[in-house]
């Protein structure tokens, strides 16, 4: 059996090993690196930068919470925010010193919020934060959830306390043609039944008033569950009028789950209550992912609420073709070039490119060397993508193989064993099926033999045979351990398209890649057209660099 760690990766191709002169060898390596750096097809359709949104009730800092008091958990809370890396952050129960602490620790964000009691510093804030390098504030303000919204400190209806909405209108600095963005953040009353319903009606009205000609995002702790009157007043129909905003979680995951509770009382196991924290967005947006951040340490959470998150992308113009963002990544069982196993770091890399589908190679599943973690499940949790693992071999008390992450529901899977040498590591093509924009597709992750050219060719031929007549578009992504003009790649040339078009785009080794061994292939050739392809500038998280392709889906 081939131990997955002990693999000899090729560094250079062609005549390089034959060159004796150190100077010539260095010149050729430099040339190969330059080819890898320059081979980038510019982005076109569907490549607007996504907006990462987080809503987080951080629990007011003067609460007598013992071991969960603010000073003991605040760094954990900041780490949780940084891991998701939001562009827009709405916080609730935020006192003035907590707002200042977050503003100091979250470098690069601008804060906006006032105390609900006096419109200055007194009382809790619905403080919001936005990235200064991405957004410019063109307007902003606050209103109170009451019959007279402009009256500072006013309690509304049957509310026990004054409640506030803070809002900003933002312009995207690097995308001047985008519509402005109205971002509102709030915290509904915990006692007033009528107040919560009327507060939703007021916010809906204010969105219409303030949000003319704007995209809209609203975040908050609404102290009401899905299907309640406040929920329907914000997201439901008003007669024949559609709401200006939609519930991002339900847009991404249409079926309501049993474990969607967001109030924790600092206990991570508390997941079955009501989802009282929401993120809403206008119809301008496609909801790429949305979820509940279940970050915890030894059973405790950074606040008495789970944060909720959403990744949004502005929809394309009418008639614009849909694109599919494909990422291929050999993750080396999570171990980076710094010898640290760090799944949150990998998740951040994956999340940074807003991928639709991800093919992962060298994935551990509950092995001793990586602490018994189901790496696929953990990466799926951290990215809010659907995940599925494909077993390749048994290894160190668990299993080892490949995985797929996807924004689309995975409807089926199959493990195709590839030809190989006896008593050596089994190689597979891990096939998943999913409906992509209304059409069945096969998405395959694979990892070919690392030493034998003969077996790489036979394995490539087996993949071509297996997917020769499946009747659906197929994408194969993986570490093929072969160079662009090598015999294994020639096997695919006749009927398969390549995201890189057969040109080199260096992916390995990660610190200073000199050649390509990772690929994204597809068939039929006419089923996709390549809009963009690039290798991510990530030298540490794995021994490979990930490759991203943006494919325009034909016929959509």
C-alpha cells in the first residue's frame, strides 16, 4: 500500500533533469514559473465580487456571565468573526466599549452605531461594521422602533425597552457601476409581541423609503422564529406585494431543518430552538451560501447566540449566461507547508473564491494523524457547502480519499476504482451527481498515480471509458500527477476540454510552483466555455496551490 504522505512529486518536466549547468537550470525554472504566473484568462460574465455578511448578537458586556463574561470570551468572538471574514457585520447588544474594542481589533472596518437610550453612548447599540477598503459611506443614520421613529430613546407599542435600527448607504469603491447598498441592522424587543410585528412593518416601510435604487441587506436579532408574525411581516407577501427582502437561509436551503436554533445560552449543543437571528437581502442578490456559524470550544460558544452568515452575489443582467465556479485543490490532509494541520485556514481559502463546486484530493476521514476529524464534514461546516467523502483506502484507524463540496445538493455518488499496481495505493475517480441550473451533471474528483507513467495513462483511459456515454455533462478535476503535454493528458484531448487549454499554469510545489499537475477537464467540449482560470496565490495551506476555473454553462 502506498502511504499517502510518502509521495515523490515531480518538480520539472522535459529536458530539465538532463541540464547540468546550474545557471541554465535556474533560468528554465524561472521561465516555467513565469508561464505559471501569467497564464490567467481575465474574468468576464458572472464574476462580480461576492459580499460576505455576518449578523452576531455579541451579548452585552456588563452581564454577570461568570466564565462566559465578556473579558473572558471577547478574543474568541473576534477570532470567530475573522474566520468568516465578513464585508458587512451587524452586531447586537453592543455597548460603547464593546464597539470600540471590535473597531480596534477588526482592522480595516468602519463602525457605525449609537446608544439606543440617548442616541449617543448610553444603552445598547445595533452597531454595524463595513470594510473601509471596499465601501464608501454616502449616507447613514438611525431610527427607533416606535410610532415616532425619529424620537430618540422612544419605546414603541408594548416594548419593554427602546429599540433602534442603525443604517448606512454604501458605494462600492472598486465597482462604481454597481447600485448603492443600503445596510440596516437591528435588535427587536424581547417582550413586546405587538412591538416585534410592528417593528417588522416599520423596517419594511423604511427599506422602501431609504432603499430606492439600492441593493439592500438587513441583519438582526429579531427575537422571533421563522413563520412568526414578525417574520411574515418582513419577508411575506403584503396583499399582492412581494417583500423587498428575502430570508437568505431559506433561499439557500429551502427545507427547514430541525437544528436551526440560534440562541445558545453559551452551550454549543443548544441547536434545536427557534432561529431568531436573520439576514435578509433584496432580489438584486443571488444567495451563494447561508448558514449558522456553530463555532465552539469544548462545548461553549463565543456568545449566547450563534452568528448567522450569508454570501451574496449581485445577479447578472437579464439574458446573461450562468457561470460555474470550479475549484480543484489537493489539500494534503490539511497539512500546510508550515507542517500545521489547519482546516479553518483551508476553509478560508476555499471561501475566498466563492466556488460553486470543489474537488478535494488527499482528504483524511477520522485518521489518527489528523486527530480523528472528519475533514469533509468540518470543511463543509466551515464553508456552508454540501460535502461528501469518497473512500480510497483505509488508513491509520480511519479512511483516506477524496471529497466534493458543492453549493448544489448532491443527489448521488459512485466510486470508480482505477487500474493500479497490486499492493500499492488504490486510486479512484469519485463521481458525484448534482442538478446544476436545472440539468444533471457529473462532477468528479480524482488523483492519479504519482510514480508510474504507464498506470497514469491506464487510469486516464479508464476515466474516459467510464464517462464516455453517461449522457450528461461531466467535469473531472484533480491532481493528475502529469504535465500538460504528457501522455496521460493526451488521452483526454480528443473529446475533453481543458480549463487551461493545454497551456501550463503552475500549481506545484506550493511555495514556488514550477509546473502544472492539477487540472479541470470537461466534456462535451461544447458544454462549457472558459471565462477565467487562475492559480490562487496560496503558498502555505497545502503543498499544492488550488486552481479555479469560471466556466460559462452553455444552453442555460
